[in-house]
C-alpha cells in the first residue's frame, strides 16, 4: 500500500495505490505525482478564488468568448447539463448569491451581476465559452469530484491496477480495493457506512457560522437548514453534484428523483426517511 497526502482543493487530498499492477515502486510514486499534478491543474483552472483562473476570466467578462482548456470545457459541460436536467436543483449560476452570503470572495467586475441564472446563460462552442448574461459561475459543487475523477483516470492510464482518491470526503475507488467509509454528519456524529468498491461517494453538509460560512443554497438563494446528504454514483463529479440535488429535494421523493440522474441517495441512520438501504453491512458498489 502506497499513500500520499497533499493540501489541495481547499482540503486534504489522499491518493492511495492498493495494487500497483506491474508498476515498480518508482513508477507507482511517479503515478501518484502525476495524479496530484492533474488535480493541481484543475484547481488552477476552475478556482473561483483565483482572479487569474480560467473560471474567473469567464465570470469577469460576460458576452465575450473565452478560450479554455479541454478539462475546463468538460467540467462546464457537465455543470451546465446537470443544471438543466435537475431543473436547477443543482445550479452552477448561483455564484453571486454565494458571494453575498460570504462563502466566496467577490469578483472585480465593471458591470452589475445577476443574483442567479439558468443553464442557458452558459454557452459552449468547441474550446470556447461565454456567458450570455452577467452571472457568476461557481463550480464548487462539482469541481472537487471532477478533479478526483481526473486523478483516477491518470492512475488508470499509467497502469495502476487498484487505487482510490479521497478529496475531503469526495471519494472514488477502483479495482479490487474495498475502502471502509465513515460519514460525519452536521451534528458531528460519525456513521460507519460499509465498504466502497468500484464506485464514488460524496457527502455535503449544510452548516453556517460566521467563522465557517460553508453553505448550500436553494434555487432562490436561501441557505438550507443544517443537514447532511450522501450520494453514491459511478463517478465522483456526479456524486458530488447530486448531493446538492439531494439537499434541494424533499426526503419523501429524494431517492426516486436522484436515481434517474445516475446516483443513489444513502440515508444516514436516524434520517426520517430510510426506505432505501443504508449500506451498513454491504459494499457501496453500483
């Protein structure tokens, strides 16, 4: 087992190789380094905090076409598509409202910015993107999972047989490895969830204090009351994004709503609606 940990994406990212396959120890180390480099590039490209990032350039100059890297375009496509098919329960155009709540830094712009928009405000064409109205795109609800998937792809391409990437609770595992999963809820309680294999899992928690304004918003821009949502999917970006859909969907229909979007809501012990499996004794694999 080879594990490495680095501070990235506003959290700590762990990359672990469970089975290197035919790789030597040196090659396995190089594979982990390459996976971390992949995450670093995505962080640089899609950071809302960095005024020099590709995302900040897009947000700062609406109506103009901006050339973007392939990975940025890909992440924007996913965010746009999920904003559309979830009817805004996941909404990548809420950047201004998140800024107004104090959870993100304001951008320097020369124009008034709309509080929010919809999927049609983001236009993509080839390697170019533009905003058709002055909204601020935030990818905080998807980019961490997207970076995890990109790191996994790098490890696979380099021949690693089995590994996992854990970015602050956005986790994806592939190969023979089975990773024990524990979820900490908004009250600070830990829940053992079983083992994750050949799948991804993500958890979002809604809490808000002046010191830690890590908030989730409704489509109307209201902070969601404290709670915890966990979703399993085949990819980390999807699991990450669908936790926001879960947060904006009534518990009674949450499972049925999320399933067609490619995810599975995992109720925690003590949730008022636990009509689906809690995965307490079985593998969390699709």
